[in-house]
C-alpha cells in the first residue's frame, strides 16, 4: 500500500472513522481489505462481498449500501447530535 493511502487509513482508524475498502477492485484497496479486520458493526456477508471478485455488481453495491448504513447508525448512536437529513438540491 502506498504511504499516502496507509496514512489516510491510519488517520481514519485513529479517529474511529469507518473504512470500507472495496478490495475486489485490487490495487491499494485490495491490500487494505486483506489487512483490515472486519469491524463489529459490519455484517460478515457484506464484508465478504468487498473482497469477492466473483460477486455480482449488484451484490457488491447492495452490500456496500448496507455497510454504509450500518456505519452511519453506529455513528448516530454515539453522537448526542441529531444528523440533518441528506438532501439533494438541483440547480437549473
């Protein structure tokens, strides 16, 4: 893993920011996936999709979505502040 990627992951993990490496793409993400342990909040099946090159794109996308929602729910539980809803503003 290059030093920039290693540094960014280390900073995120030190600050307890979730890291979701899409290891099936190879490269630095592949190395990161093989080195990181599955977080407690991550379902084993969804985490496995991250490193499975044979998983369908749909399985991976749905798994990543569930992982992101799980990470956000853990963050919300640990925070006293209520997160504002995500909104999309379209400009014409």
